[in-house]
């Protein structure tokens, strides 16, 4: 859909957009949207009201939030991932899984299970604005390990097909974990700093977050 941007107010990497569209945008918080200004870029919906929305984007695209822009749903984790609400409740947001570590993987012909231990950056920096991660993991503030909660998220991907994946290695660190819709399926893309990477299709996704005890 297209909206007419009336004004934009920036706070850090969040943008409060006043718009006209004949009603509220058809999105819910944590939705990932494809935004079409002069070029396509991604954003995360944080809040939606009838005439304004709070959106997180990479600041390099700030000057494209003007005039008539298009928004298209790329993926809705809280709608399409069973258990995503529990992750949001724990962390305050649905993480992009930048620089997090795959600690267990089980793959059969039609089901894949991945356990991902969250990095300190993911836990300590909620609502990370880093939508386009670099090949270098960020330096996190020095904090005593005992003060940082340790979490792991286990994904179960159901009715998987079209696996194009590299082998699991001793060290499997995610650069970016992307989800998107493709007709009746969901596409899962894993970009990696090291280890397991590739893509596959699935029909359902379950997720569970657990706190790790020493």
C-alpha cells in the first residue's frame, strides 16, 4: 500500500511518521516491511496508529521518508512464528539474530531444528538498530558475565523442502537470519560469519526461548 508522509520526527534510529492513508496501516508491532522510496529498503514496525507509525530503519535511508512511499509486508514474526510473543516478552523485541551462535542443529528430510544462543549484544542492546550488519561483530560494553542473562532460542521448522545448506561446522555464527513469505511457504535465509549458511522453505515455524543456567 502507499501512504503520503506528512512529517517525520527522528529519535535515534526510530522515525515517527505522520501519514495519510485512509486508515491505519495493516501491520502489527515487530512486522518487517519493505519500504519503497527512491529505492527499496527494509524497516521494522514498532507502533501503528490511524495517522502515525513508529518505524525503525537504517539512518542512511532517512531522506527517503518523504512524499508518497510504498510499504509491503515482508514478514510478521508474531503472526507466523508460534512462540514469538514469548521471545518479545523476554527481550523487548524480536531479534535479528546478528552475531548469535548456532549451538545445535538437527536436520531431516522435512524438518529442521536449530538452537541459537544469543550473544551479549542481542541481550544487552534491545531493539538493535543494526538492520544491515557488518562482517565484523560489534564490541559490547564490558559487563560482568554473571550480570548478563543467557538465553537460547530453539526454532523448529516444519515441512521443510528445497534445502540449500552448507555443512554444520565447529563454529556456526549467524550474520543475519531472514524470514520472508513466498506464496504458501516461508523462506528462511541464513547468512553466516562462519559455519552453517544457506536457505530452505518451510510451512510452519515454532520457537521457544529458554534461559541458560550455569
